[in-house]
């Protein structure tokens, strides 16, 4: 019933469950219908798949259906993304949580959300890294590459010669 009448609620719940198993990778799945289709075909051509790859294939098929129905993933956003839940942002879009970043576990995702909700104003990505000790530099780089920090600079350092 939900898949037909409340599809975004269905997909948000479904992707949440898949992300708990480590079977969700927003970098790959947020890359559009063609990228997902290519990955599905590549996996189906493989002679054998591990249990994790089989889980990933099932999730990819759901993502493919999701995108074919005209839905999309919003980019992860440090200011708006939840630690673990997929949020419905409008009638066509779901905002992925921090745990959908490859390798970023629930503890690190909760740490990121806690740092953001602390009320502290961050002036750089380095400052976020210092305030969130459970989040690795690799994860910060991935989030930066995905645009999660917007126009926040990498460092708090100011150069005296920037205007020269």
C-alpha cells in the first residue's frame, strides 16, 4: 500500500533499513539512473557475488526503480541531513543521512549530528573535524567532495597575502 500511495515514505523507510545493513552507498546510488543501471548490469554479469554484493544489488534495483519513478536524492547537507534517517524534503526528493556515506558508521554519523546540533558555529571543515573526533579525515574529505559543507573553507587559517 505505501509503495503505491506514499512512495517517498516507503522508499525512505526501505533505504533506512538497507543503510543499517551497510547496503547503501550514496556516492554510487545518487549518481543517477544510468550509473545505477550500469552497476546493476555489471554485478549481474559477475559469475559470483558475495553476500554483501547481493545485498547491494537488491538495494541498487530499488534505487533504479526509485529514480525511474521520477524521485531523486538531495545532496547530503551538513546542516540538514539526519544521522541515520532518510528525510522527505519535498514531493519528489529524499535527503540521505550521514550513514549513507561509504564507510561512515552510525557512531560517527551521530557524532556529526551532535556537533551540528551543539549550536556551535563552525568556520571551517578542519574545525568540524576537531569537534567530531569519531569522524575520520577520509570521511570529511568524502563529505567535502559530495558538497555536504557548502562553501565552508577547508581551514580556519587566513593568509595575509590573499588580496595581493
